[in-house]
């Protein structure tokens, strides 16, 4: 990638290039992380939708236990947060090496990340704890019939605040990995690097999310068909279980392929922010060419 401030297209292209450079290792890591996350996500999603909504034919109404459903779906968000923070621990190192023109193996990625994984999990726990406290408070308010409207308003406010916090902390994991920072130092670092870049960071994340959504849809259709054929050999193709397994398997594989790209975008956004605010391109030039001054 060019060692200068990056355009949006260069960040997206760079994420694809970094992924291709170490695709075998990144795919293996991504598949493991997504497989671990898929089990609680599926269970919580089923509980959440069954409690939150009541479907009677074409009519969909709010369930009596919608507060419990909202908490379960909040759990889905926390698991997703766990993946979104944990996976970049591995991807950030690979992207950092790719920027310097190097390819990394699975063992090298693990060796670089294992000492920082505990800190990344602690970061997730801090964010999850604050999210859970907020959701419990909202659930308690919602349990009072006269305050249900206030609970809905608080959910909307929590969503807006959550988006703001997520963007401000986007660079915490890359900073934790590439600068070997502690959790609170990484949070402060991310807040510093995103200052004045909140809208640009959000825009790039949304654009990359749209790109990934399109790729995910295409992959899920193809992988769903392939997994359906394979599973259909062991159980009736019309079986609801076969259909569910095929869909879950396709979604898992598609996510394993595309998740490293999102983490790569975050890592390159972090590097771009440092280039723009700290002249980090000069540091990278010296790293790639020791004789350069």
C-alpha cells in the first residue's frame, strides 16, 4: 500500500490485498472464532425473537416478555462485539506485516496475538458490562407498565450512544496489538485517534459493511446450495433440520471469509489515522528501508 494518507478506495483495496497475502492463516483463525461465537448467537437469537415478537399468521405483535427478548438480543450484540474485538487481535498483526510487504503464517499470528488476547477479552468484558447494566436498567423500567414508552425511548438513546462509543473505540484493538498497550491506554489512544475523524471513520465502516453484506449474500447463496446438497445426502432434503443446518453452515462459512476484511479495514483506518496525525508513514518507510532517512 502507498505509505501516505489513504483514500477510502485504497483502504478497501488494501484490506483485500492484506487478506489475500495471508488468506490461509486468516481464514483458519476467522473460522475458529466464528464457530465458537455461532453457538451462543443462535441460541440467544432464537430466545430473543420468540420472546420479543409473537407471529400469528401475517400478524406480528410485541410479546408479553419483550423485555426478556430484548435482553437476549442484547446478548447477541455482546457476542458480536466479542468477535468484532477479538478477531482484529489476529488480523491487526497480519495487516501490519502486510503493509511492510511481509506474509505471516498461522503460528506467527498466534505467537504475536496470544499475549494480547487476554487484554482484548478484558476490553470486551468492560464494554459488555456497561451494555448489560444499561439493558438491565431498561428492562426494569419496562417492567412498569406506565413506563413502557420511556423504555422504548431509552433503547433508541442507547442505540445512538452505542454507535458513538463503537466508532470512538474502533482503534482500541489495533492500538492494543500494534503498540502493545494496556486496555485503558488503548481506549485513550483510540479516543485520541478518532477525534475529528468520527464521521470519516463511521462512513468507511458503513461502506465496508455494505460491500461485505453484498459479498455475504452471494457467498451464502452459493455455500447454502453446496451445503444443502452435501447434507441432503445424509438426511431428507425437505427436512426442516436439514434446511436449518444448511443455512447456519452457509452463514458461518460466509462470515468466516468476510470477517477478516472488516478487521483489515479497521487496521488500515488506524494506520491511516496515525499517518495523518503523526507522520507514521515516515516510520513505516524506515522499517521497510533501513537506509532511508
